[in-house]
C-alpha cells in the first residue's frame, strides 16, 4: 500500500514516534501525539491526511488527527479552510492514477459516528517584523500550541515567550478553549535566541499607546494628510478619522496600501507597517447606477393609479424617484435641516420648527441647542437629577420615517417616558452637510465608537433613536431603536433602559451620599485645621514680635553701652592727661604709697605726694575703672570711706599712714 515515494515519510514518522515517546515521559499533561502501538491503519490515515491537507510536518499532522480522534474527514475539515476541494482533488487524482480502487474509500475517510465537533482558533503570532497565522483546534494544550508555532517560526517551545493573550494561561497544560476565535499575540525568543532574531522594534507591538504615523493621500483632491494614531486604534477608527479629513464617508471609501488581510477590527499595532511612516491612498467609490441605487423606490403605473401630489400627509416620495422607469424630480417637503445650515445651534432650531410643522404638536420635547448642550443638560447634574439622553437621528430617504414619527414618537406613552427620564435631542442626516456636522459633534462629545455606529446605519434602517445613559461616569449606549420597530418594542426598550438607569442611579445616589458625608467630615476637619492653623500663626506672629522687640531692645542697650564706653574712654583719656606724674622712687620727700585691693582680689598701687588731693587718687582709680559712683574707697585702720570726704582734701591732712591699703567695695 505504501509506494516508494512515501518511504521517506514512513522513516520520518518512525523516528518522530521514538522522539515523542521520550518527550512524553517528561510531559504527563500533554496530549498523546502518537499511540504507542500505532497500527498500520493509523499510518495509512496519517499518510492520506498529509497528502490531502499538504501538511509536510509529521508532528503537526498528528496533532490535528489526535484532536479529532483519528477521524480523517473531521481532521481534514478542521485543519484547512479549503479542506473539501483539496480532498476531492487529491483523491480524484489517486483514483485516476489507479493508486486507489474506484470502489474503495481511503482508510479513515468515512465519517465516524459521534466524531467531535471542534472549534478552530486563528491566532496571529507577531514575531519580529513578521506576522504568522497559526490555526489550531481549541482542545489542545498551550504546550502543543507552542509546537505548532515552532513549525512556522523555528523557535523551540522551550525558548518561546508569548504575550498578549486575552487571559494568560497559568501553565502549559491549559487548553486554548478560553481564546476567542481570532486572537493576536506577540512572540519573543528567550536567552540567546532573542538576541539574534527579535528586533528592538518588537517592543512597539506591546505598547497600545505608541503612536503610528500614516501619510494619507486623497487621490480625488490631490492632497496629503499626516495622521498620527495610537496603537490601540483599529483600522475602522483610522477610516473614520480619514472621513473627518476628506469628507468621504466610511462606506464610500476605497483604500490602497493596507497590509494584506487587514480588517476594520484589526488594531494598528498588529499590522506590518512601514516605519517611520506608512503611506495609504484613499478615494471615493463610484456612485451606484440609478437603477440599483434606489432599490426601495416606488414603481407606479400612471395608467391605473392617479397620485394626488397635494396630499403629502401620509407619504413622502424622495427626490429623483424612479417612476415607470423614468427619473422625475418630485416636489417633497423640505428637509428638517437644510443643506446650507451654518452651525449646530441653527440646525437644531430648523429641526424643531420643521418637525413640528410636519408632524404637529404631538411631538417629543426636543432640546434646542447643540449635542454638547444636551449632554450637559442630561448628565452634568447631581445624581438624583440626572436623566438619559435620547438622540433621535432622522433621514427623509427612509420610508419608515413618517410612520416612526407619527405613530411611535407621537404616542402619549412615549411622551410620558421621554419627558420623565430623558433629554431628547434630534438631528436630520438626509444631506451630507448635516450628516458630517453630526459625525463631528458625536466624535467630539461621545467618541469615535458612537460615531461609527451612527455612520454605519443604512438609509432604509432610519430613523434611529439612541438611548444613552451615564453609567459610572461614562457614556454607555443602552439601546438603539430603529425605524422598523413597533410601538410595543419601542416602549419595552425604553422601559428596560429606564430600569437599568434607575438601578444604576440608586447605587450612584448611595455612593454620592456617602461621598458627600465623607466630604462634609473632611470639610469640618479642614475648617478645624484652618482655625488651628490661624491660631498657631497668631501665636507664632506674637512670638516673632516679642523676639523682634527683644532684639531691638538689646540692640538699643548695646548701642547705649557702646556710646557709654566711648564717652568713658574719652573721659578717661582727658583725666589721664590731667593727672600729675607719680613720684619717683628716689624722691624721699613726704610720699604716700597706697595699695588698692579690688573686689576680685587683685591688687595694684601708686605713689602720691602728700600735697596731692583726694581728686588725684579718685582720678587714678577712675582711669583704672573704679569710679566714686560705683565703688567705695575704704582705708584699713582707722576705717574711713574716702568717697565721703571732701575731694579737695590734701592727703597729708587725712591722718592716715604713709603706706596704706585701700579696699575698693562695690556700692
């Protein structure tokens, strides 16, 4: 049954079987890739599977067959998106060549009863500058997935570091069933492998906030725009940003320059882009042929039915309707917002006036102003006063608009719900000018995701009522009520939104009360702290003033002492200059020798003539720092206070000894 061309495959399988058995000894939690006693039947199934699917790696083929319990048909259908065509072509060739009898099916090709139905996961593995698509069944382990990755990247499983999983596996034994059908992950090699194969630019894939530079060339207007977006932006968001620059609606955009396989949901950071900037081209698609552009136009046979053009209360025929195969310009009511409207405020006034003129007074109470005014009126208020926003988007090109406005929005029950729980704001997107104005406003106020939702609505699904609620300080779209809904469905949607909104507001009200209570306590504490701080500051100021006064007083005293010292020094100098000279030692005339004892115990002396007066003695003591106002000058025996005597008394008349000790006492 094996031909010579398959001999190398059989040898490779035998070698691979031995290697895997050795690996399984150390991996008890991995899938059983090869049965220990692989029968000839399984060898034939393996051969047929590899021929049909063109999978060249034996281990990869065994992984797919093991996941399908060796059911060849299921494995073929699961492993390749082109499995049926490839299978038919392969086996037709074998039948024509005679290698398989026409009446006999290949072993294992029959459908097995109870064969498992597997979900196939497609994982884009970003490795360096390359992106690899790895398809795998969701019941294999993380370790087996690494083996599949190694087939396309040549990185052994033990050296793989894979990040970016929606939920990081706890071990290699975890299965891939937790992954969505399409995932993006980033692969790095560890140790020395990473040094040679992973470029430094790899880090940019892990940073959603990294900026990517696009150079967008508008082919219709011959203009080039520079667009910088974060890595977390999707391709759809880039297209919406391009709409704001080029005025080409997303649904009419034709692009060139995107990498192959790019979808609107793909994040920019996972694309293989040119660096430092990636060039793109954009142009508007050709408008559809008139016969196909209006599939919902009314075809009228004028020979059998007469149309009263004056009765337009119940029907509305769009401009340029196709009637009887010809195109006519039909007179219809003016749009709710004219194409020459100047700004959003003027458009809101036009919308309300024309809406009431067309549908009467039984209309919702639309808010006059911009969309930002409506959001501020609904959301920017205390929790118990918040309301939801009902954003009504009208389009005269839809045949559902008239019924929706008269029957649904004109219902009394609808009026009550909208008046009690909603701020209602309306806009008309019939012409491109007003549509672009709404898109810009929605992007600025609500975000690009809301704008995409509005922009993607087809004309025949209008009108639409968007129910937006403030949930946890964010704007959340609770529901979209389209024109094909009935009054019961609309009321049910509004009531359900009211219940969700009410429950969230109750929780937020409790949180706000707790927050206000905490804020009140904090304010009281802050007030007490401020009062204490004021008192401390007053005390510090008083202390500072006291220190300042003390310093000033000390400086004053210091200045006075300095002046006093200067004055005394000057006086001492004068007194010293007027003192008579001391008698010399060889002079034997009548001389008095006085020894002066200071309060500190120090002694000093001088000789005086007997004809000198006490003034000379007092001046001598003054020069040495002892004046008569501060000290007493006492003789030894008999004890006399010289300061009490007449300063003009001559020493010879004092009746004291020629050698006398005079004691200086402080007063």
